[in-house]
């Protein structure tokens, strides 16, 4: 892969290190070290190194997107069967599709397509659920590494015969934990692996026996791995944990040692104040999946309340519970859902009672969560243009011929919100991960347009 390792790039860079605001680095020079991290950020007025890649006027650079919740095997059913309840969607459509990934050639074709599409759409860091299959999960990790995507890949654990299909589940808790350990070892042993990590992945409480959850909790402590799972996604899932344990998903998972600094809890729509306190104390993160929650969540996640309580929150597309793999769409849905929560949705109710006051967030906050916020949730140095962070970045061309941005000559740096609302895949001219060009084409070094 070609790219920027050991080189500099000059242009306008925009990032959002803190929520609710953004920072414009005009006519700046970022130098990328040989290891793909940012070595320095300086003004071009202080000098431009020879061979610097100079961006054309009007183009700008944003941090790459961090997607905290993707079901990689579900890509072939993106946009299908979203009109049925979650438990029906899983049993009738999703589990049969995921079972097909026992066929490694089937897995290869669909995983390669997914990773390439996500990179072209600006997702530089992806947190993946794979399937129960050890070899197919290892294959997904290898595909991510070859394509250059920063990824966390987990073998799904679902071993409870009472709730999992006979033809798609782990043979036992012991096998599930052993296969998870094997995947961890495989990913960590991949040659020249500087960007793919293993993640322990109990699907959710309804799919796992106590023995599996306890075994995975012990493994997480032993291996110091990331952990991901679903948490209180719907009335059904939330109620299942309450009936089984007499406590919430969050409390149950914490009891098994599965809620820690490297944990990401997907959805978390029905968190109680005690749940939020547990998550904050552990330093765990939440993957807010606004778009898929509209279909399967049964409610709107109280995002602003979670942020004000100090939780680490990032965004997820939830392919394919969400019908789009675009993090731009995830940002838009996040802002829109928060407005619906604040204003309410029942027009027959009074204005004073139909909404939840002080719930809305703006697009700049969504942008922060999709970049820097996701990095914080994963405890990874991504999403910000500062020394020591990985140079994971998107080259945005607001005037791309097939794009959907129309600024009518306005300064792109002053129209970030408009770009975030209207940009589409053609506006992403190039994607870099760790300084490597992994999608699109970078402009050639030339005379400064500034």
C-alpha cells in the first residue's frame, strides 16, 4: 500500500476532539511517521518539507470514522426484513445466513466485499461481530489486515441450546471458550499485524449459558482483550435478563467480569441510572446505533443523558439491523433520533408531556462521537489529528462530480455541518489508515494552492 508514511501532507484538516465543537487546522502540515502515527502538526507558515502532498483548493481532511458495531456476516441481508420483531428477524433470517459462513469461500467473497465497501465509505476502524465459526472469524481478521482496515474481530459465542438453533451454535461452553482463545492467539500471531485486534464476543445474554459467560469473563481478564456484546437492545432482550437473573443485562454482564475499560456494549437503550453508574465506573463504552434502534430498539437511547453522566459513547451502524453501512448516515440518524426523543412522537399528547426535555444533540456532537468518541470508547489513539495518534483520515472532495454536496462556492471549512449532512461515498476521494492509502486515490505532490 502506498501512502503517507514518512511523508507530510498540507491542507485543511478538521477534527472534533471534544463534543459539541470542531477545530479547523487551516493550511497545516501534518507529518506522518514511519509507523503510521502523526509525528507533528504545524502551520505551513513555519515551513513545508520537500515532497509534501499538497491538497487541491477546496478539499479537506477529516478523521476516519470509527464504527463500534458491525455484524460482518449480515452484509448480504442489508435492508431486508426490517419489519419483523428482533427475535423473529434473528431466527428466520439472520441465524440461517450466519450459519452459511461455515463455507470459507462464501465467507471470503462476502467479507472482502464488506471491508472494501466500508473503507470506501470512510470507516477506518471497525468493531466486528463475526460468526460462531473459528476459521471464518480468523479469515475476516486476515482480510481486514490485507485490506488495511483497523479492526477488532470477534468470534461470536452462542452456546445455549434452549435459545440457539441446533445447526448454528457452539457445541458447549468449553468449546466456545476454547475457540475464542484460539482466535485470539491466531490474530495476535498474524505477521506484520499493526492494526487488527481480537475481541471476546458473547452475542448477548439470551444466547449464552452461565458457564460460557463466566469462562469468557475469565478469559478477558487473562488475555486483556476487548469485549463486545449486546446490552438491553429491546424490550424482549432487556426483559429476558430481568426474568433470568432478576437484574439488568449490565449488572449480569458485570457479574461475569465482562464490563471493563475495553468493553463496548451495543445499543444499551434501556439503561437504568445504576447501569450507567456501573458502565462509567468501569470505563466501558456504549455503541449507540440510532438507525437500527429505530427498527429493533423499541425506544430511543438517551444519548445526551449518558454523555452528561460521563459515559464513553461512540456510534455504530449495526449492519444489518441498520439498513446502511455509512457512518455519515449513522451521524444523521443520531442527531435526528435525539430530536425525536426531545420533541416526542405522539401528536395527540400535549407538548409539555410528549417528549424528554434536554435530549437533543447536534451534528457536530455526532461527528465527535463517530470519530474521537469512538476512539475513546475503544481506548485507541484514533479520531484526532494530534501527535501520537494514528493517521486514519478521509480526503473529502466537496465538488466531486458524482457527489451530493453543493456548497455553491462557500468555504468548505465553514460548512462542515452541511458536508456531514449531504456528503455521500463519491465525496470521499481517499481513505488512509495508519498513513496507508487503502481506498481511492490521493492527489500528487505539487505546488501549494494556499
